[in-house]
């Protein structure tokens, strides 16, 4: 099976990105053919700084590598390096109804958030995402819940294309890992962990140990004193149990048992040390990778070449079917 996914390079990644996406990718690459890219073209749809874009792309690639995504096992590349993404985007946009795009939840949210910059790219970007995906004919797409609607649109574009022009595309399915890896803010466990949160609510992938300790100890807990998973009554503790269970690779029940007669503070101390220990290796690898720019460029060049071979072969089929050759 072929698996494909990407992350937009919009700055610092956090443990939510890691537990919800990259950690699963690392496991998937052992069994499947994987394609992972950095969605730099998507980063242009919301306000960004051109001076920082290359640095953000680099940091995202370094995060992939530090997390254990292997350039030997997986194809790793930057979206804009493979021109076929933009080309297929245009062709697919001619069969995608505008109405469907304006109904996308993320579009509505972002256009509310960036009222003064509702550019056409923001509206059209789900078509680019469909191109990102369909070019490689993947079977499964590991994405968070917020991307399911875009994946549904991708499937409907694939179906429409195949019906209209003849079969080229595979309709990919969403892949969700066994554990519902939706990591919430430490300060507001009803909200997804995000960079735009206040600094206290999220833990960056490469955060220093002291700062991790402070944030975990300050995390919001719930009334009562039991370490029990209960999303509606104990969202704070449940979120921390999820984080614990994913980093420890143990079930929630096992963790509950381990902390049966312990209090919140003991649980939090143990969680902080677990996070620090789990991220230590990533922090060390990042420091090393930061000094190896040539090596990283080489990985990205090779990745783009491997991606191009697949992308160009799909584009040949698409051009023929659409009457462009
Ligand atoms: N839109 C995704 C996000 O914001 C990133 C993305 C772009 C993506 N293209 C993709 C994810 C293709 C999966 C497949 O998180």
C-alpha cells in the first residue's frame, strides 16, 4: 500500500503534531511505501513572512528526520520542488465546483480569522491538496479530523475525473491510528493544542526540559483527585492520560492502574519526565541536523526526484485523458 501525508511549514511543531501524525508515520514506513512532504505552497495562503519561509521549511524537514522518518524508507520532499502539484491543481480546479470549496469548514474559519486577506488561494487550496494526493495514487492518507472534509473532496474530485475522462485516479481512504491521537491544550483541554494558543498550553517538539516541567505542572486538572479517563467530566486529566499513553506506548488502562493511589502532582511529575525522556533523542538529533544543511538539501533533492517520477507518470495519463496531447 502507498501512504501519503504532509504538514504545512508554519513554524514550530508541537507534541500534538508528533503524537497525532509523525509518530504514526514512523511506524507506517516500516511496512508501507510512504510519501511525506512539506506543504510550503499551502503556507502562502495565510499571512507569512518570506524571510522566514525557508527556515520554517527546513525546521519541518528536520522535525521529520529527528522523529525518525527515514529518507531511505520514505520519500521526503518539499511540495513546491515538484511542479506537477501546481499543474494538476489547475487541471483539477476546472472540474471542482466553487460551491463545494466555499462550504469547507477550514476556509470559513480562516476567512473569518484573516478577514483582510481572503485570497483565492485560501478558497482553492483544497484543490491543491487533492492534487498533492492524487498525483501519487496513494491508498491511505493519515490525517487529523480537521482534514477529513478535504479528503472527502479529494475523493469526489477523483471520482468525477474518472467518470468524465476515464480512470486515472485512486480514491484514497483516511487512515486514523488506533488511539484517538487528538492532543488538547494543557490550559484549555476542550481546545486542540495549537501554536496560536497561549505559550502555556502547548509543548514544542524541541522544548527544553525545564520549560516542559513548568508547563506540565501548571496544566489544568479537574475536580476530584482520581487519575481516571473521562472526557466529559475530566478533560484535563484525560488529555494527560492520552499523552502519557502515547509516549509510553501503553494503554490508558495500564496508566490508570499505575497511578491508582497517586495524586495529580505525582502523576504530572511522572508525565513531565516521560515527555522529557521521549523527546531527548529528538532534541539531540535536531541539534546535529541543524549543522548539516548540505546533507538535508541532498535528501530533499533526491526526494523530489523520486516523487517526480511518480508525479510525471500520473501527469502523462492526465494530459492524455484531458486532450492536452
Ligand atoms: N492541509 C493539511 C493541513 O493543513 C496539510 C496537507 C497538504 C496535506 N496537502 C496534504 C495532508 C495532503 C495530507 C495530504 O494539515
